[in-house]
C-alpha cells in the first residue's frame, strides 16, 4: 500500500499525517504519476486551515497538493502521446500531490534541462498567474498593481506581465524590493500606508492580489472599484464584491505548456525554493506559516 500525506480534518499543521492509502487507478484521459516532488502552494495552507472550506470544500482524508512532478506509472483509457516512464509535471485540480502516487488529467513532458524540484514548483503558480492576468484582461500600456509580488505566483505574474508591455507596481516586503526591480516591476513597500505610496506612482488599472488577505479595501480604492480586482485566496472577497479566482481547467488552458517552455529556455525565473522530505509536510506547513521559512518549499521523495 502506498503512502500519502492525509489531512485528517481542518486545522493546524498537525492534522497532516503520513499514512497508507489505496493505490489510485487512472480513469479516462488520466495518467498515474510516481511522484518525485510536489509543491506546497499558499492555497494549500488556506485549504488545510479551513479558510476556504465554503468555496472549496474538501472530502474526508483529503490529500493536498495542486502540483507534482514524476514519472508516468500507468495510463488510463484514451491517453495518447504519453508512455510509462515519461518524465512529466502535472497540474492537479483535484489535488493529491502530497503522495507517492498521484492521478493527473493535465500534464506536460518535463524537459531534461528542468530539475524535478523546479518542475514541481511551476504548475499551480504558473496556472494562477496566467489565469488571473487573463481574467483581469490587462494589456500593454496599462498598469497592474500586484500584491505579493515576491511570492511564487507574483514572481511569475510579474515576468509575464512585463514581457507584454504592462507596467507592474509590485507591493513587496523590504527584502524583495531588489527582486521586483530585477523582474521588471516598480516596487512599493507592503504594509500600512501602501495605498498612498502607490498613488504617488500614478493611477492603477487593475489589481492582482496574490498576497492572501487584508488588502482588498486598498485594492478597490486604487482601482476605482472592485470590477478589476481579483484575489487568489482572501476569504473576504465576497464581502468586498471582489472575484475570488479559483483553480479550474477553464482558467488558463495551456498555461503549463507555455511556461515550462519558458522555464526550459531560461526565460522564466521561479521563486527560490528549498526541499523537504514529503513525510515532513506538517513541519513544512508550520515553518511557512510561522514565517521562519521565506522560500518556497518543495516536498520530495526518493
């Protein structure tokens, strides 16, 4: 029996347990991956804590993880062009990445020049970045305010937007200001008074909140209303009339193929990350929430 990091209930990191689970069988159009690495996303933390249980309810004994990289172990009916043994990276809308084996319906081949940890760090962040930029419909010449520009989603969104001629104002902490500039954005210090600092730079056409919570009032004021404000995980979105953008197959089809090619060619930079054994997922969540780790954490298996 294979193992996975099972979430026994909503709550603190301690609810995550390494336990035996049935071997999943791929269905129509699915592959089964023998996982080598799985990324921890900010949404994973919010899901585990129960902040999103009304909008994204989880089944009992859920296995978190929107992204994983590994080798194809089995293919389901209807799968073409992918064979057992292929190295792939996958976007897991049904979760399940924190496991020895995961099922995927959306995947792409991992280039040899991309490491397992980079491949696992890409999918959910890239899909969110591409998807929200499309939903906001920001175009060349417009100005995008990005909260959380130093995070895994924000770093990708900044590069994609800047490459399209969009002016990016990135609200970041002090230690990420230099990074924001390197990626093509104008940094502003995140925190109290941020709205005034943004206004000093000019008008804002749209706001992408990749930070989590607590910025929507400022975002709406700066954008002139909630219409072009989107958040990834703020549970107060509905109270502000703001769109809470959720992972779905329709949000950014093709995002993984697009961004893995950029990554392989050295044209896309990811947030710095460190690895931890998958069995230590609870410790990883705890460190991320406490702020003792500022890098992305990728869970790995031999």
